[in-house]
C-alpha cells in the first residue's frame, strides 16, 4: 500500500495556525484536517519561532521550492 505525498497548502496552514492558537495538539490538528499527525508535526517543527505563523511558513516554503533542484530532462 503506497500513499502519495501531498504538500501542505496555504489554506491548511491557516487552519493549523488557528487550531494552534486554540491550543490543539499536533494529533488533534491532524484529525481535524484529515492528515497524518507526523505531517502536522513536521510542519510545526519547520517554523523557527514559538508561535506558528501560516503566512511566514508559506513564504519560507515557497522560497525553498523556488531554489530546490528540480528534475529536468537532459537535452
């Protein structure tokens, strides 16, 4: 059984932020979003400050994505 990876989208990040402000645990957030608690835990650990900020996290993700080495066909 294989599952495909689906990146955390910006709307989900805002939901994570709101639920964290309500003191939800990573496991509770995962249940609310229908995601793995490991996915949510990883997302929360990527943020460097104590309070999760969806906007800043999305900007960091976009920056990592834009500088990431992409698979490109060899010409």
